């Protein structure tokens, strides 16, 4: 297939499903990885798509570069977050060793957690305070405190997490995309999320549906590494995904 024709077909694929991986395009066009990557680079430079790690997303996809403080994010899509949080909390068993990531939806989970026998580990100072006040056994990860997300991040936090093995974990995200995976804005925060997720047997990303199709600069997990708990299935591009659970 001629280069121009193949690139046109790539754009047609993106118009239908919003994001695509290099592997998918290799199989679809029977082309080499280097050929597909050159196509994506060329189309990216023309502004026809957005090249991301492992693939590409439609140019219309929203790329996130800034983040509001926690107090503002708590009120955004509040009802949806509470519904997700309530269901997520019900998944915790009495003997679980739980990782609770920093974030507004994971924060809402605390109001619905009932398992006193479980142990809770978190990198969020406010989460730790609320859990301890409610009588739960909680371990707060140490390290650098990020003001906007109230999360403990950095190499010291990663070092501590490497010693743990969680039976279940719940993670926040800034964006969800088939091609880019789960993304956040900060390299240090991404490192903490990635480490905790890799050390978790059953991991869940808790996110309202508005974050589908959004992409932040740093990937911390691939799209199929966790079950996604959301309030509503996204309208396009995710119909065949089995790891999305509408609650």
C-alpha cells in the first residue's frame, strides 16, 4: 500500500475509534513497526493526530497539561464519583491489604469503607488522617508532598512501596486512553502510581466517564493493566473493552 493511502486509512481508523495502538495498525496494514511509527510521526507533524507512547489518538482528543487543586476537583462530577466510590469500597474484604491512591474519587471511598480487619496503605495525607480517625489501621507512605494533589511522591515513596504486595488497590487517573493508557501530569507521581500498581494483585482505576479520551503527559499503566470502574461507558472507541465496569 502506498504511504499516502495508508496514512489516510490510519486517519479513518482514528475517526472511528479515537485511539489506536502501533500493534493494531501493524496487523491491520501488514506493515512493519518502523513503517507505522514513521506514518504516525508524519501525521503528528501535520497536526492530523497526536502521537503518544505505543500509538496515537485523534487530534480532537483532549491533552491535559494543568491540574486544579483538590478542593476544586472534589466538587467536579461529585455524584458520579460518589457512586463509583461506594461500589469500589464494597470490593474490599476483611483480610485485604489495601492500597488507596491519592485522588478525589479514592477519597470519597473512605466514607463507605467498613472492613475494620483490612490494612490500608496510602500516599495521601488526608486519606490517612480520615482512615485513622475512623479507627482503621493505616500506613502512610513517606516522601515528598505535592501540594496540588496532596499526594506523597518521589523516590522515597517508591522505595517504600517496593516492599509491599497489595491484595487490592484503587487508583486515580487524569486521563484514560486505549493508546496512551492511564496518564497523569507528574513524572514523580506517575512513578509512585506505577510501582503501587505493579505490586497489586487486583487493581482498579476509579474514574468518572469524562476522563475517557483525555491524555496527560505521563503514562503510569497500560490500558488493560487494571479494571476501570466508571459511572458510564464512553460513547465511542471502547465497545469491545472487557476491563471497563459501569457501576
